[in-house]
């Protein structure tokens, strides 16, 4: 994550996941990382990851 970018961290996380979907790195039905695991990996607050996941869910790009 680039903490100096104008774009919010949750938006950067959502973009990364969307890129992985489009590049077929994440396949339909495949589980994505848990909120805690991804937050720890990216060294961000779990609430930030949850916000990204909620955004992607609202856009029907992932499912809970």
C-alpha cells in the first residue's frame, strides 16, 4: 500500500483485489484472505480491510 497516494487505503486494497479477479489470480468461488490475515499482511487496520471488502460486496464483485 502506498500511504502517500491521494487514493484511500481501502480503495487501493479494493483495486488490488479487483485486479487479482480480472487477472484470474482469484477464481470464482475461491476464498479471499480473512480480514485479519490481509490486514496483518498489508500492515493496515482490519477496519480498513473490512471497508474494502464491504465496498466490493456492495458492487457485487465479491460475496460474503
